[in-house]
């Protein structure tokens, strides 16, 4: 868990009151958010005294690619920072590089740390739900939800072997969350921390628009959770991810989901054929079923313009 955010600056920046000022102010802001924070000079020997626990609970923000490489090799999580004195610095191997440091929200530091540490992003909260990234531990809860035959009446189920599903989710967390910054998320009921379903965005082959998908466990249905989650996710797509259009695909027999889509503001946009069960019964990485084995289903396409 993140406990401290440390700024490690080149001597030119560290030694100048005016150049160091934005970093001192940002460190003060971070402390006000409840985290430890300090500004150090790159190469500070105190970094060598950090034990494993301190390294794993720290995020280092540095304006030196050389410093970032050294600290990363020592076991620290590092992000780069650009400013007027290092506009062309190349931070090879880092997942994140910030600029305009005083404009960076504390949540952005937290999310950078979480991506390095393998912790799920808490994407948003609604009145009754936490919407967060999926974890491997969620898979067992998904099997609990999907065991009701009604769950797969209108959509694909999970892999037959839970270990296949866990391998798939591990790849999904790394390749989809890590690359796109969004995906299908887990819905957790705040009142008792129970996983009640899934919802979020995906990219479907053959379509230009980002797709909204959702599933609520049968025992949690008819309580407004699907609308609450999807409304928040659509707002997030518009306001944070800057989507202009979103689609959703629903089988025409699924009247409940059709009515929900209309309530959310989607408009019907024709009927389409969609490839289903693209991995078959097992998961071995990125292998899809062959074209000769592909199966297709007919869906109503709904589209929402923000």
C-alpha cells in the first residue's frame, strides 16, 4: 500500500529555490492528502537505507532518466517528470511520465503506484457501489454469480476450468487495463463488500465504437444496480475518457437489457452479427478459435452519442 511519495531532483533543480518551488508545494499538497512526502536530491544516500517494506510502499518521482534507472534497479517504483529544464529527457522503461507537476492530482500518483504494485484501480463510487478493476481473487466470486443458468442465457459464460479463467484475467489485467486504462470492471456493493456483477467498456473486433457491457448477479437484480453502475460508467466515459460515442449489443430476446439501454439514452441502430465464444472452452493465452469453428449470433446494436 502506498505510504509515501518522494521527489528526487537533479542538483540544478534541487538547489534553486525558484525551480524547486513547484515540487515543495506539490509535496505539501500530498501531505495534506494523508501521505508522507519529501523532496530529495538525486543520488541521496538515504535511498540506500530503505528496507524492502519502505521500497514497496513508496513512489519516487524523478526528473532524471539516470536516477530513474538506478532507483528502479534498486527496487523502487518510479515515474518521470518533465519540466522546463529537461523537456527532452527520455524515461525508458517507465510506465508513467508527468509534466506540469502542480497540476497532477494526488489520485494520479496513487494510480501510478497501484499499476506498478499490481493493486486494482478504484475507478469510481456511486451511492451504493464501488466500481474497481478486477482482481484474480474476484474469479471465484464470478463463478458464484455465473452458476445460475440465467446468467448465460443471453451472454457468454466463464471458462469451464477456473484456472483458465484466472490465466485469462491475469492477461486481461496486464494487457487491457495496463494498455487502455479502462476495461470491464468489478461491481462491489458498498454495504457489505460483496461482488455483485461486472460492467465497463471493451473494444470489439469489427466495430469502431467502444462497447458498454454489464452483468448483475440474479439475486441482486431488480434493485436498480445495473442502471446505477451503467449511468456512472457512461458519465466516466464522457467526462474522463472523452468518448464521443458508445455502443452496446443486446440479443433481441433480452427485453430487460433493451429497456435498460433505452432508459440510459441509447438508440437502436440496426441488427448485427457478432462472433461468440472466440477462445472456445479453454484459454491458452491469446489463441482464438479458427475461422472454420467461429460461431456468430444476432444482436441489436444500440448507440449513444454524448
